[in-house]
C-alpha cells in the first residue's frame, strides 16, 4: 500500500508534463531509512499509463559499488529492453565503441593497476546523445534508487547528465537516503544541488497506520493498538510493517490486549537491514551509534563524545547523520527510535569492541561519580576488568539491590564480582558470604554451597560460625543433613556460649538455637530443650537477638510437648516480642516460632499490630521472608476464628513459597490446611492433597496436617471408619514424637466424635476424658472449651448442659470466636425455645458472620425457629462499605480502592472485613460472586 504520498506523485506528474513540453528536470526523493522511497519510486511509471513514455530504471547496491558503470549499464539495458532485434543490432553497430564501453567485459575503464580510468568526453556525450535520440520519440523517466550506493563512474556520468538535461525531454528522479556522506567524493553533493525539487515523504499519520493495520490483519485494529503502533514506529512505514508482520506471524491480533507484544517486537530482518546501513557509515557515525548503544539512558552528549572518541565537530556531524538516517527519536537527549535499532548497532559490533566500550563506559561513569548500580550495569557486560575499584562497586550495587528488595539482581552483581582473579582468602570469603545472603531467599542450595566454600577461607572460629548462620533456618520441617553437619562442625570449633563473651557468645547462642531446633521431632531432644529452658530460669535474659532466638526455640519445645502451661508460654512469648523490633534486621532467624507458641496458647489478641508492622518492614527481606510474614498473619487470623481472611494470607504465602519449599513451603501449607479444615472446604482440601507437599516433605507437622485433610475428606464422603483409622494413626505418631499440644493438632475431639457416631461410646468417652485432662493441664481456653463441649455432647442431660455452659464461659476468654459460635449453637439447640435461646442464636449468628463462616451461619439459621423474614444482606452495610464492595466488584485491589477514595489501605481492609461479616461471606471471591444478586 502507498499511503499519503499524493503530493509527491503530483509533483512528479507535473514534471513529466513539463518534460513533454521540453522542460527537463531532476527531482531528488530524500528521507531516512524506511520512509518508503523505493515504494514511491516504483509507483512513478504508473503516472504515464497510455502515454508515450520510456522508463529507464537502475537500482544501486552497496555490494556493487566496485562494479564500474553498473548503474549506467542497468539504465541503458532497460533502454534496449523491448527494442526489436533488427533495430537493437543496428543501434549497437552504429555506436559499437560506445556500447563496448557500457556493456563490454574487456576492462576498458581500468588501468594496469586496476584503477578506474575517467570516461572520455566522447563517451559522456555519446551516452547523452543516445538519450536525446530516444527522447525525440517521447519523454523519458529515468529512475535511480539508492543514489548513495551508485558506483563512482556511473555517479560521474549522472552528474554530467543532470547538468545537461536541456533538450532531452526527460525527468530524472533519484532516491537518496538521508544521513549518507561519501568522504572524498563531491559528486553526490553536485547531483543533489542540481535538483529542482527535493521530495520528502512525511511519516505516516495515525489514520494511515490504521489502514496499514487493516491491510495486514484483514480487520481494523483497536484505537489503542493503532495509537501504540504509531508511537513505536514514529510513522516509519518500514518499521511499522516489520512490527505488524511479526505480530501476524505469531498469531497476534490488532487489539488493545496485544499492545505489549507490539512493543516487544524486534524484527530480525529489519535489524539486519539497519546493521548493513550502519556498516556503510563513516567511522564517526558508527562510533557514536556504538557509544549510544552502550550508554543507553546515561547517554549524555559529553559522555557520548568521550566514549566514541570524537571531537565536538565530528560528534555534532555524526549526531546529525544519525538523526537524518531516522535512527534517533525526535528528542533533545539522544535515544534510538526503537529497540531494534540498538539490536542492529550491537550486531554490527564485535565482541571485543562491545567489551572495550562497556569497560570504558564503566570507567567514565565511575570517575563522574555516578551511582554504583549504573557503573555495575556496565561492568556486568565485561568478562574481566582491570579497574581496582570494580569489586567494591559491584558490592555496593548489590547492597542497593538488596535494600530495594531485589536479591536476584544483587546475586548477579556478586557473581560477576567473583570473576575478579585478584580475590583470595578472606576477601573472597566475604564476597561468597554476601552472595549467599542474597541467594538464601530464592536459591537455598546455592546459598549453602557458597557458605561451604567461604568457611575454609575464614581465619577464626567466630567468623566461620557467623557465616554458617547466614543459611536460612527451616521453621517447620527438617533441615537438610548437610546443613546440620555444617552447623555441628562450626559449633564444636567455636565452643559453648558460657565460655564466650560479646559477639562470639551471641553467635554460639544462635548456633545452639539452630541445632536444638533441628531435633524438634525427636522426643529426647525436645525433653532436653525443655530442661535447658528450665536452666535459664523463670525470667531468662532476652536482651540480645541471640538470647531471644534461643528462647523462642526452647519455648517451641515446651509448647509442642505441653511441658509448660499455656500461660507461661504466652508470658515468655510476649516478653520476647516486647523486646524484638518488627524489622528484617534479624532475618534469618527462628523467631516466627514465637507466633506459633502464641497461637497454641490462645493468646493472639495483641499481636496483630506487631505482625502488620513486621510484614511491611520485612518485604525487603526477599520472597521467603514475605511468605513467612503472610503465614504468621494467616495463623493468627485462624486462631481468632477468621478463617476467610486467613485464607487470603495463606494462599499468598503458598504462592510465594512455591520455589522455596525448604524454608517456607511446609509452614505455608500448614497454614492453608488449617483454613481448609475450619472452612470445611472440600475443594481446597483436595487441592492441597494433590499438591506437591504430599510428595516433597517428610515433616511430621505436614504429614499430620495432610492426614487431617484425608480424614476430613473421608468424613464428608461418609467413610467414617476410614477417617477414624487415619486420625488414630496420626495421634499415635504425634504422641510417639512427643508432640502432645492439644491446640495445634486436636485429633482426639474429632476421633471421639467419629467413635460416637460409629457406636463406640466407651472409646469416645475415654478419648474425651483424656482430652479434657490434657487441655486442663495446658490451659488454653480454646482447647479447654472445645474439650468441655465434646464431653457435654457425649454425656447429654443436665450434666451435659452444665458442661456446655461451662464451655461457653471458658470460650468467652478465648480469642477464637468461631469456637465460641459453635458452642453457642449447641447450647441454643439444647435450650427450650424462648428469650434465652433466641439471644444465644443471635449471638452465635453475629459471631459466625464476623468470622466469615457462611456454613456455620446457615446452620444457625436452620435451627433458629423464629421464622422472621431476613432483611437483604446489603441492607446492613454502611454507605462506605457499599462503595468499597462495589469497587472491589470491579476488580480493584485494596490499594487501588484506597487511592480511589483517598484513604489508607488499612481503612479499606476494615471496611471489607465488616462487609464480609455482615454479608456472611468468607472473603473477596464470595463477595464478588454475591454482588450481582445484591441491590447495589
């Protein structure tokens, strides 16, 4: 398609009419690469359809510049094409010497040294005379494409011709690409100066681009798609068609959803064409293009000139040529028009040239005081560097990347720094440790490997032990044996903490914490850890992070074994958090165990604000740290009975931990398992059971959680005997490992209920009695209230009613409102219809709604015999809650809703939580499903 070239065609048509009347002229068709000069030139013969017009054509090419008179031969060959044989023979014989000059292969235009011999005046005039004879029969249209590539003898003849067009009845149209200079040969400029008119095709408009899109795809494109194509091509037809062809070839469509694919197109064929054009440019132009490709966004004029080694005059001339070539964007700061131009520049450079330029650019930026990450970006493209400051720059850039939450980028900088051959001993060890620190959040195997490589290079036991502690601990589940062996080695080398002081003592305490936690599935090791906690006294020192970490591990052992009451565990856990800043400075550590202890102790009411601050500050710590922060939020919400809210955090944690299973996968899956059990979500349970956790971990905690899910699945499908067998086996395994806490793995109440339903009341009562004893010893309200409700259900009658009321009273002290709602529901069923029962049902329904437990809400409504018509759920929402719910229904995130309403994201979370409770939905997904049925 030839679009928006009517003005140029009209000017050539006018010139042809003038030539027919005896007024010959030269027209120059100029423009940058890809503007469509050749396409326009090919269209010109169609202007004279039906008229007596002879067309002479020639296409120059860079590879044919050494072919003397190549363009002249093309022109005169096209002149003879179509001439009858007898006339052709007569014309050739009449001017035999002339035609031998043009078409002969005897080297008449070469001297003995192979140099070109200038054509004689006789030949120059003779060729013009032939054109004069032909033009006597009708006007001539002489077309020469790519004038910049014309061989020197042909160029001299064209210069001779255009000065002597009078009397020929001819129009000469030469296409010349902008930005081309022919050093040492003024002939090209002479021809350009002789032109009567210079035709410059303009870039395509947005309307024309829409037509090209329609032609390419057979359908009109979206407005946004067309606008983006106009933006990335700057109206250049060649760039536009190359991009569209690439999109069409890959099956893309011209729609708004494909604009990023359009931006990403880097057509290989166009790259090669541009690279060929660049290779033909003089050295200053090539040098400036290479410098621009290397400096990128840092391409300031003075830096470009220094890197390209150009003086101010040559720099400005080369910059002008790049602009004229159409390779630069129309901006003050030099920038390539499109990424494919940079590809072309880079492909035209040798590997050695690229490395030299990047190394020189790094030095320029460093000595100009630019940020370390900008200098490091240049060093990353160099295999080796002799700059003495290179390693420190790369380390500084890595520190910046870590602070910005980009550990992978930091690791790339540090791996590059390790290539420096001058590094040895402790210097290399420190670099390996820094690299391991960056890798621990996304590649634990590499982290362990680099720590193992660094330790032999360190000169003191304290440094070796501190390096080993850089390996992230496994919060739940078993650490790799190789890591445990490494920790044992450095701990033995360092010695016991009691014999050390200062930093060495802190390192020893943290090593002890790691090693004791490694035995948390061994009953003997757990017992030893509890004894160690006793040795620390009732008020253990918690002044340092190391002391708090060891206390957290020992506290975890006391919690798992239930060897210390819940109140004591909660008090010590509270003391730890009071002294622990909610920052990522202590990452990695085992302090998340404190949160698990508070969950087991049913003492989570005051922890939410600490966790929120921790989550915000720990985002910079990497993917694993963020996953653990979400796990802690999910566990606390579950402990409060807010399973619907907990689900969002748990699922986010599982996604974050997908590639970091060793550190966060087990605990993330545990959190999601608890949510699935609380919500009685069979689909979620099946998804977890079919997930990777079942196959990838031998963790006792995860194995037990998966057994719980399997039992829930069997129960919901009516396979009660199978569910009971699974639960009893799980209980035996937990007991054998010393895990006796009745909150974290409450298998006895569930097993007792199944035994009762299967008709074994004695076994059910035995388990219920045992659970009541265990929970009374532990003392957490949620577990004790649940055990009382279980025994009440088995006993029935007045004695059961007494225990049930006691259960409700105990659960009112619990943070878990879901368990209280369940106990109230059971109490309401047992009470006689009346005011007390109605009040109990209302309280149970309000608590269940607040927890986001729709199944429990339905059960309460199903047994509440009031028969009153329920108001539509949206009627209870405030105006702000309705607005927030509506925006969420449009797909906005919490932050986007906050921005829309001009409030903080925490306010949006509060409004959403209130809406979930009032509507009786479990979270965002169910809210969005409910909205179409609501009058909002």
